[in-house]
C-alpha cells in the first residue's frame, strides 16, 4: 500500500471570555506586573468559567476546524485529544467532545497525554492514520483548562497559565504532495519528568484528604531547571526536523513555539538564527495554555493572514515528560 502524505485542511481555536490580568494576580499573590512581564512576557490570560471543562473548550475549537476544512462532523473518522486536564480520569475527553459535536459512533476517539508537546504528537499520530489509507479525516483537538490544576498560592506557577483549545483536521493529500506535513521529530527525556508534574491523583499517590490539603492535585514545576533543558533542547529538535524536511533554517517562514516563556522563545530563535519577525507569539495575551498553545497560535496566524499558501512553518513544543517535539509543514490552504 502506498503512503499518502497528510495535510492540514482546517484549523480552529477557542479561548474563554474572561481575562485575568497581572494586576488581578497582584491581588491574589505577592507578585507584580513588572516581574511577570520581565520574567515570562505574559500580561494577561484567559480563564474558563466554573461550568466549563476542557471538553467544552475543545468542542468549540473542533467545530471551527471542521467548518474551516469544509467538512461536517459526520465526516470525521477519528478524534485525538491531547490534554493534561481531562474532564475526568475516564472516559476520555475525546469521547465527550465526540458526543458534544455530533461525530458518529463509528469514529474512534482517544486522549493523548504528552504535556505541552501534545499537539505535535497528535499531528504525527493523525498523519500515520491517514498515510496508510485507514482514515480520511482525523480531528486533533488540544484542549486545556490549566486553571483547574493551578495552585493559586504558588506565585511561581499561578502567574503562568491560561485556558484554551486549538484544533486541526488532517487529511491525505490528493494533489501536490509538497503541501503537507513534511517531517516530525519526537523525543523524551524521561529522567527529567519530576521537574514538571502533578504528584497526586494517580496509582502511585492516590488522593487523600491529606494530599489535597498539600495541593498534590495541582501542578508543580522547577522552572529554572526546565529553562536550561528547553533552551538547549528546542533548537536541537527543531534543526533535526528542518533537516529531515530537506530544508535549511533560512527556508522557514514562520516559527510557532510552545508559548511557555518569552525568554525561551527568544533564546530558541537566536540559536536557530531565525529573525524575531518570523515568530508567532501570543503568550502576552493568553499565557501558557500547554498542549493547546501551538494549535491556537497556528489558527491565529492563519486567520490574520500571516501564514500564506506555500509557507514553510516550523512547530516546536517542549514540556512535561520531559518531552520535546518539532514538525515542519508546508502550508497548503
């Protein structure tokens, strides 16, 4: 069976209406707008309402991507939902999104947990599904309600995160194979997993009254150590993906990195020798939305006209695991 390259035929995103500014955070923890901006680049973030779960955010992004692809929910063969904040431990958030948007029961659905690189991992899995002809349309929808696992007394982490969802439709190409997902590189540094985790709630440390009181159901992070790994690992995995795509750094028109920290984004661009005007950045407005951040930024850059047909786009993610991922695509929409 011949393989068919995958192409992104539709994108979509959704962020909640509520805005939480740095000034608002100054009333919650001991911090300042100046400190947050200088250390992270974040000025505000979007916060989901109490009655919104990750699936609610994901459903909105998914419908936008399906419409953008010129499809209907019944055309979707599979749903992949990268998330670290599922609605529940099980069933999968992908199953809940499937029911919410009306994708037929004949479609498969599962969650993918790979932290902030989840969207890139999801795209590669979708590519494999369509490449062999098994699937005609795969929905990758990264949905995160990070504020549901935020410790609002920890000033080193609570200033970072926001909520949102981004989605893409992957289908096989029938025409110019140049307009497609050109390459992927996925890596895992498992020995560093302890640097970013949620310690409680799994089989190793089930939640108890004591662990809840200690905020073990919330995210914890060693920021300085993660920064060191990210600024080294991001350019390395990016250059591998660029080379595997048969391109050079100068061929890249747009770079969309995981929106975790503006200093990491800028350091990665310098090491890749890519001008800052080729960076797609929304961290100042949306904060860190984990696995959804690259998907949201991709949708924004497409809809505002920055990304044009034929552009080479580099996606780079890094996060919990410690995981790294990069993909190069040639925009064909």
